[in-house]
C-alpha cells in the first residue's frame, strides 16, 4: 500500500547515509524526500516537513564525521536554503567542518547526543 511505500522511503533515507559508500545515495534520497513532502497533500505537508530539518542536520553531521567536508558543503548549499524557520541554526551548522568543530559546538553536539 502507499503508506508502507512512504515509510520504506523514509527508512532508506535514515539508514543509507551511515555508510561512506552510500553517502552520495543519501543525498539523492534526501532530495527525493523533499520532493515527496512538497507533493504530499497539503493537510500532511506541515507535519511531514518537520522531519526534514533534523534529517538535514543529521546527514550533514554524518558527512562531517565521515570526513567528507566537501560533500557536506555541497549538501548544505543544495538543501540548506529549504530549511525554513531555521536560518540561524543553519548559519551555525556551516561553521562545522571537522569532528573537532562539532565537539566544540554545544548546539549540534547536543543534537547528535539526543538523536
């Protein structure tokens, strides 16, 4: 059924970025998730869009932790502007380009510990 298809898509996005060899795929799947949210029924769009910001941050930080700062920056440039209402957080996120910078940032190190 259609609901299980959407749940499967979300699971793919959430699990695929953890492996270095699948990071590029995760970026494509995040784009697909954004498209899914945009095309969903208006009555569901607001709730579905709430998933995008934490997922965006998680993928960005995983890329940094996976020693992929260039790919993280590309991801940020492509999808960062779509994180409406989170502009200040997003500005802070781009300053994290290394594992050490993540450890020094209380907002996003806390984000990682509470996922």
